[in-house]
């Protein structure tokens, strides 16, 4: 079955760049679908950061767009998140997920059907 | 402020039925974008519970059901069990964004 695993530093200094990688197993990224990043600050709800299509097209949350870069490496079956100029407000559990398109007569959308276990990132000096 | 509005908490006794609402607007649910629901057990990652308003992924009990009407959606849980105690999130699409509700904590009394 499809599995996703986040990896990266658990501690990042303020003003530096947060870098995370999501490794996908059980499915080839190049075969299709979007792949996304979602975060959850301590005690708070979920926030979509952005998604990347298998071809490389990216879609970002406008609230983070100036600081976010999502990329894909199909040779390693991985996609990555970079968030620059981090502050304490970026402290959160970061999840990667498969982001599926939903289309039926008269309606559409996207949903995340497979999630990684999440990785905690703390921004602190 | 979340784009989708959910009650912060709901509760019910074992065996009862509870519903969780998700209220959006004409730019998301009302625009024809469907609603999806996730269950987040304590200390774990979210899990897809309902997609496309009312479809259950394989393995999700039929005690969980979803519906959508106008600019709102609802998640219903019947035959409440202790293991259902979790946070529940609705999600839809709005102006090129995947948007989530603020989450609802379900307490089983």
C-alpha cells in the first residue's frame, strides 16, 4: 500500500530555512496525482501549505506563498518543502499527503487520502 | 479564522448519534466544491473518513456518514463508541486553495 514518510531537522533557528522531504513508497510519484504539505501548530487546526503535481506544477497557500517552495524528485520518489525566514509561528507538526482530484457530475475538489505520520519542527534559537 | 466553520466541540454517550456541522460560503461549498472529512485520533496523523460529501474509503465503518446541502455539510456518527473520541476536520476547495475547518473535538461521555 502507499506510504509516506516525512524527514528533516526537528529544530530550526529563527530566520533560517525549514527543509523537509517526503519519501513515497508503494506508488510512483511520476504516475500521477498531486502531493501536498499540511501543517498543524501545537493545539491548533490543520493548514494547507501547498501542493505539487507530478509534472512539477505548484500551488501554494497565498498566506505562505512568498516563503514556500515545493519541489519533486521523481528519480528518488520524493517531494520536498522549503519554508524560508521562519519564526516561532512556523513551529508545527508538518504532514505530507497524497492530494487527489475529485470530480463528479456537478461538483469537484481535492482531498488527501494518504498521510504521513508527521514530523515536529520547532523554531527556536 | 477558518474559511469553513465547525463547532469547537460536541459530545455524546456511547450508542448515541452525533452530528458535526461544517459551514462554508458561496465561494467554496456553495460553489459546488465537495466536502471531505478527516478523523484525527490523539497524537496521530489525520485519516480520511469521508470524501466527496458522502463516500467512505474502504475500512471506514458505515456508522460514519456525510451529507451536503447548500453552503453546509454534516458528518453523522451513529452508535457512538469510545474509540470515536477524536478531532474531526472538514475540508473543501476555495479560490485555488484546499481549505479546512477549525476542527471539532468529539468527547464520548
